[in-house]
């Protein structure tokens, strides 16, 4: 039978008759499907008992036409049973006159003797097919350190023939740096310890090396080791690239098994903690690497990961083995199987330089005399320096982590919120002044950034008051000047006009008396000219002073 019992496969035949050979040749491509009963072998296989058939009188022999052409008249099918399974049928075909049922006991005995051989042959063929077609390396090695059998995948991977592989010691293919570990692993296999995951490098014909991950088991009675290997070269190259990237970013990895309490650190994680590869971390020993409050928070995060599976990230200080403090960012996640946490894993990153620079920046911003507010891309306030507290009369502890819209959504501060919206939409800097709810004039500059925006705020209330006082003083001075010039103009011109009037009256009296003395008229004309000249002088002084006062 086929591997899924969907058909009966012909594995052998025998005949001494020429017509029998013709029949076999003409029907060699016939397939015996077990999904329908149209053949004698399938009928016997389904029933599990012998079936004798007269070919001329039955429709169960699908090859009846070919059988009749060569004189075959009778067929007998006997099931071949191995343990509880029917693994095939034994079919006899004969010409007219043959009494096949007379030989049934003998044929059944032969079928019974053939069953183990057929089953073994079937198993060997299936295994050989799997062995030869598998994309993974499959091999059998002796405990003498030589391969006994290898599949085509291994030959193709190494670029060598079977003979080239079978005639050399196993260690001849191994990278020199991996020989010691490989020899030790083979020794463990010889002693009966299975290999679940062992990695080493094999040299190919072109001189390059490929990474292999091995699983193997030994059968001491046979003196053989059965192994399967997978080519993980690409994976190793990616891991190497990731290792280099993580070293540049100072990111290590860690793993925690909730059942065994086992903790594993990668080499970069060990570097961050300041320990070597021989150090074995435990939950108890980890308490020495953190301040008390941070360690309690870390234990809480681990416990929550085991129960609720929520990912987390924390920034805290680590105390290295040498006692040096450094800032790290620890992230964790968990893996569940059937509702149970099977591992907690994550990363640890050395952010000391970044954190120190950030803290220095914050320290500078905290100390500046201007107000400074930093907001992230979601509108959440991340920095609120002491001057911002003074300008808005709001403590930092009450606004950090809040949406800036909720802080400035009322009163005069709405103008600030509107300007923020304009700046974010235009992705452009904005600068303006406004009178806030705290009765302070603020000069505000908004600078959009990739991850949010910053606000610089300066109290210009005093500047505004000085400007106001200056304008008032200038206006008052101008009023005084205008009053002075008005008086001077009035007094001077009035005097000259009064004298002129008096002289004109005198001249009029003289004229009425018949006296035409021109001296009086000349005096009047002189006073009038002086009046004109004085008016021009006063007007010129008034104009010059006004121009000077107004710049």
C-alpha cells in the first residue's frame, strides 16, 4: 500500500510464460485505487480475506480485456497482514483449468512469511526517500569518528562526493576553533547523552565555512550516531550584524524562566553590569545591582509580566560590580503558552551618556531666567522649568504628563493655545506677545520639532511699563512746550500790536488835525515789521522743537 493507503502499488512479479510477460507489460501502468472496488487485489485488501475470481464472469477485474487476450481465466488474491495492518495483497493469475483454491493454505503461508520482508522493504523505501529528498543534512556516524552514511543535501552543501565525506574523519571538516567543542560533544553522544542543539562550522570544498545547528542521538547497540543538521549561516550572519549593531547602541538582552528561575544575560548585558561570562545571575544577586527602590520596581514589573503579560519599559540606575552607577533603559515582555507564562525576556540598554546629556540640558533649562516648556508629539508636557512656574503660577508637578490643551484651554491663555495650533499646522516658528491670565505681558516664541515643540517665554511686563511711561513723559513734555511757545507768541505779538495800534491812533489824530508828519507813520510801519519778524522767529522755534521731540 501507499503511505496514505490510497492505492496498492505493484512491487514485483514473476512468470515463466511468454503470454504472462505480455500481460504484465500491457498493464504495467495500471494503478489500484483503494477508493473504489474495481480490481481483485483491492477487494481482497478491503475484506482482509482471500478472494477467488473467474475473470470472464466478474466486473471486479478491470484488466479483464488484457487477461482474456493472453488466456488468463482465474485470479486469486490473498491479503498480506503485518501485525494488525493489511499492508498489501498477493495476486495469482492462472489459465483455464488451474485450481488455485487447492493451493490456498500454501499461498497464505508464503504471504505470512513475506509480510515482515515487505514491511521492512516498504519502511526502507520510505526512509530512503525521506533521507534523499530532505533539504536538511541527514547523516549516520560511527563511534569511530567517521561518517557511515550521508544524504545528498550534505554533499551539495559541502560540494563534496559521498566518498570524499565517508573516507575522512569528521573533525577534518570542522573549523579549527570548533574542533575541541565538537570532539567533546561527540564524546557525550558516545556516552549516551543526546544533542539537542550544538553549533559548529564546516569547511566546504571552496575553503569557506558554513554554520550548522545539530541534533543527534546515539544507539549504543548499533554503535551508530544518527544526526540531523540545518544550515544556519544566514541566521548567524544576521545575528552577527545584530550583535555589532547592539554593541554600537549598547543594547544587551536578557531572559528569565518563571519555573526554573533561571536568568540569562547576553555578553553585552554582562558588559553593562560589569561581570564576566562565568557569572551566573539570580534574582537574589540582582538586588545588588540596583538601588533599593529601583530593584523593588523591577521585581514588580517581572511579577506583572508573569501574570498579565503586558510589556513595560523603565529607566533606572544600575550599580556595576565595580560600584559605578550608570543609567540604563530596561524593557520587558512575556511569552504565554496555553495561558501560562513560559518566559519573560527583554533588553537592557546603556543610556548613561544620553541620560547625562539630557540631565545636563534639563539643568541648564531649569536655571535659565526665561520660561521653557517642552511638549512631545502627542501634546503632552514633558518639561516645565521654574520660570514657567512663576509666569503661570502653576507648579511643575501639576502639569507634567498633562495635555497642554487642558492647561491653556481657558481665559487669555487661549491665545497661546491658538498660536500653538497654527505653529504645529504650518510647522513653522511663531513669535508674539500677549497679556496672560496672571496679568503679565509675555513674549512667546514657538519652535516646532520632529518630536513635538518647545516654547520660550519671556516676561516683558516691565519693558511694556517702561515704554508706557516713556510715551507719557514725551506727551507731557510736548504739551508743556506747546504751552510755553503759545505764551511767548501771545505776549510778544500782543505787545507789538498794542504799540502799533497806539501809533496808528496818534497818526489818525494828526491827520484829522491837518498835520501830515510822516515820522509817526514810519514808527507804525517799523513796529508792524518787528511784529512780523517776531512771529516768524517764534513760529520757527516752535516747529524746530516739535520736530526734535518727535525724532
